[in-house]
């Protein structure tokens, strides 16, 4: 479908959203119908991908808090950095995949985990509070890592800043995008296809907890740069993060359309 975009056209997510591409997991705090909460904490965050991979935390002391205006005056789940995390059912990690997060890190931690898929994780880096997508079996992958690793480019801190992150693993090539710009490319450990749980806010073993606000998470397969840019445009205009995108981003001034 092609739309005739008139002057003054205002994009919204009924025009383009991730349901128009194939997603393996899609968690959206802006959709209140997907949030199960009691006493201000969230016990279940429903998957909008159509796969029924709902994120659950049955223990009340480990449930993230829900705040309807906590992320740039929009909804978010706040993980406390001490014991909060959620887990989805296990599903296959493909050889090629893409992880997406809309987030803010509230405090430095020891590699705070945003989304862990069993083989790789989208996370912060303790010394710098900068983002990384890295293999859990080796300190490789894209992003700022501890010395002596040297980044291709410099990423911005996640600390107290609103971010759109896209980490992608294609074979042994790993890339990291932050707020609409390619930040780093690395050669990484190849992924072994297997069934794995996804954990949010920490590793499954109860370590590397993130003190963070997380508003949207998406996992999908191998998608091209133009599709990654569409996702960035969708997220930027949905969460009020247009200013984060570089001036030459194709969706700087209006969100994506079919």
C-alpha cells in the first residue's frame, strides 16, 4: 500500500508499526491492555507478536514497577537493579537475529542486562554506562567493551538518557545502533540455534540486574538497515524521541508509512 502524504501529515502507529513485519517477541508498555499489575508492580507483560511469549514474574518482590509517565512522560516498567526481572517461555534463538530496546539506565551496574536471549545480550557496560550487544560466552560483540577492546565509534551513555538501541547478529557480524546511528561493528562468536528463555532486567541466573526504565522490547530476525530505520522511526515518534535521531535519518521529521 502506498499513501499519498499531504503537507501536515501526522504519523501514528496505526499507519506503521511492528505488526507489519514478522516479530518473534514484542513487549510494549504503551499498550496498557498488555500489562497485568497489582499494587503498582507488574506480574505479566503480554507479547504482541502473536506468539504468546508473555513475560512473567510471579514473585512480587521481583516484579518491576509500572509508571504511566516514567519514560519521557510515557509509560514504562522500572527495574530496581537489585532483584527485579521477568522471563518469557523458551523459544528458538535463530542464527541471525535483531534485538531492540527503548530504555533509560538509572544507575551504573555490572553489565546491566536489558534483554538476554540465551546467547547474546543487549546490556550496559559498567565502567561507562554505554550500550553493548555481546556474547555471554566471550567479551565480544558490538559496543563499548572493557579495555583493551577499541570501539569503531564512540557510543553515548545510557545513564539518565532516553535511548533506542538495535543490536543485530548476522553470522559472525555484530552491529549496534543507538538513536538512529550505527555505533559499532564487530566480529563475534557465531550463535548456536537452541531453545532459550528470554530474560528482561537481568540474566536468568539472577545476576547483572539493571536499574533501568524499559518501555519497549522487540526481537526479530535478520532485517535490513532500511527496516531497522523504520523501527527507529516508529519508536522515535511513538516515544517522543525524534530529537535523538540524526538530522539525516529518513524518519527524522515523520514516522514510517507502508
